[in-house]
C-alpha cells in the first residue's frame, strides 16, 4: 500500500472556482488519507470560500490565504515550508485545472519510494499533450530542449509542474535562494535537485489543457524563463547555485 498518509499535495489557486470543488471531491474520494494544502492568492471569485466549506467536514484539507497574486513560485515555497515544519515525507505539486490527472498521483508516489524527485513527464515515451495549439506545443518543447542544452540536465520535461519531492529533496534546497517565480520556477528546482546528485525520475503522464477558467501563461513568463535558465547555468559555473 502506498504511503499517502505521509504525503502532502500542494495546489496553488487563483480564480479557480470553476475547478476547485470538483478537484477536492475527486481527491478526497480517491485518497482518503492524503493531506491537501490549497494556497490561494486572494482569489476574488470565492475560491477560498469553497475550500473552507470542505474544511468543515475534512481535517485533511488545509488552506493558506495570501493577500494577493504573488506568483506560482512563492506559493510553492510557502507550501514547502509548511510541509517541512510537519512530518510529511512526500510533497506533491499539482495544478487545480485538471491539466494534471489526479489518478496519476499513485504513479508518482510509487516512483518516489526509490527516487528523490519524480516528474510527471509530458515528453517521455512520446509527446503526451492533449488540446494544445501547435504553437504552444512547439514553444514548450523547444523550451525543454533549450534548457537541456544550456544546463546539461538529463530530464526531458524539465518545465513540468506535476511532481513529487521526497523530504530529502526539499531539505536539500535553500528556499531562501530561489531566483524564479514564474514558468522557470520548475526548471530551477529540477536543476538544483539534479545538480546535487539526487535521483530524478520521469514517469509518463497525459497532460490535458484546462477545460474551465483562464490560462495563466503569458509572454512575460516565457521571457523570464529564457533569462533564468542562463542565470542558473552561470551560478552553477561560479559555485553559487546552492
């Protein structure tokens, strides 16, 4: 039996009222021992109110409300700190928009029994993405190639955001020294874990473009990622990556 009772799932939200209730229903029905931490960035649509309703009947659901839209990276760092203050041995990242399938969590947790970081990969065993326009697929795939060339990291889906960290992997990171907050946040954490010689494993998933709500992707995120990848490599060369 997989140790879901030792795991925390972190789900950042901003204006996810179309998805959060459905997500909580599915997660609690599939994994009754899994702890879920929603980190809401002051959603004006009432996302946090839905979470509070579920908290009344389920002690496994937790909520951190932040004062505004502070970014994906800082949301996850807040969640990581919260997890490390407690006894969780495995910490998941997952989107709330059903682009990541909750039914894939066991595959990640199983691989995490023997690896320090597990990435749900869209590019292992072929391209596994549904409902993306060609230009976005091309952008994402080229970003992964660019990152691998610059950094040398041996990961196909280096920008993937569906992951499972072991406590060992999280404790290896200096969370005060994370330079990225947007799209490149995932790259930075993957690269730092890999650079420390910890084991990184990719498991195949199917990624489906969100059905409800609005995508958070925009041009500024991509520009940040291009610059951040170079900075990560420079820091590695000069021994300041940490």
